[in-house]
C-alpha cells in the first residue's frame, strides 16, 4: 500500500515537471519537431569588444653566487 502511494506521488511529480517544461518551452519543442532550430537564429544583442594587451615581461632572473645556489 505504501509503495503504491509513493509510486503514484512520483508519477505525479514527474507529470507536473513535464507539464511545466512544455508550458515554458512548448514553442521551442514544436519548432524542433518541425526542423526549425531556435538556437540557429541570431539573437539581437549589443556588440562585444575584445581587447588584447601586450604580455608583461617576466622579471629578470637573478643569479646567486655558486656557493649560495649549492646550499639551496
């Protein structure tokens, strides 16, 4: 009896989620079934500017005295 109630609750939850997705994205789903993709159509937005900067030079490596390098 408990397993039946849990199964029915799970089916009800899944059905609610499917109905919500269809209500929200129904036009997209129908367009996909007809072979028209909404993702392929360009969207209007503001243009993006990409700026490239010169890389910073790495600090010059300071060589230590041979005696100090061996200790490291």
